[in-house]
C-alpha cells in the first residue's frame, strides 16, 4: 500500500537505531559518542568538576577517559578555551582522585 503523503525527515530518521550524539574531546580532538566521554562543567565556586549524570547546568566540555588527555588539560589551557574563561581555570581538588583512577585503567 502506498502512503498518501511523503515521509518527513524526522519520521524517516526515527526508523532504525536512532540518533547517537557525537562530541569532541577538548584535549585530543577525537570525536566519539557522548556516552564514551566524560563531561566537565563549572561549579558555583568556579572549579571545573566532573558531571557524572550529565545534567548539571551550564556549558559543558567533554574529555576522553585517557590519562594523556587529562594531563593536557592544564598544560595547554584547554579548559579556558572550552569554557571561554578569561582567568585560568583549574580542576577541582578532587580531580586528583580521577587521575589516579585513570592511571589504574
């Protein structure tokens, strides 16, 4: 049976797997699915913190879970560029725990 009207773009896309959001690592520039990257946001005190659930408000930046990517964040001022900050941004003091966890993997 032929449809009486043509499919719209949104209807055609809904068939199959669906949309997978792609994000770019601010450190290495690798494009990966959103779920494979770690989201960072600024907290109320101006520290960069890890957004576990991906629901914190504000501009987010994504980083690979690789140790090399985390080490480059401070060295190349990637955080300042990603968050459009005029002052130097630092990872939250608890970020040392994240780096240790990454070193174990």
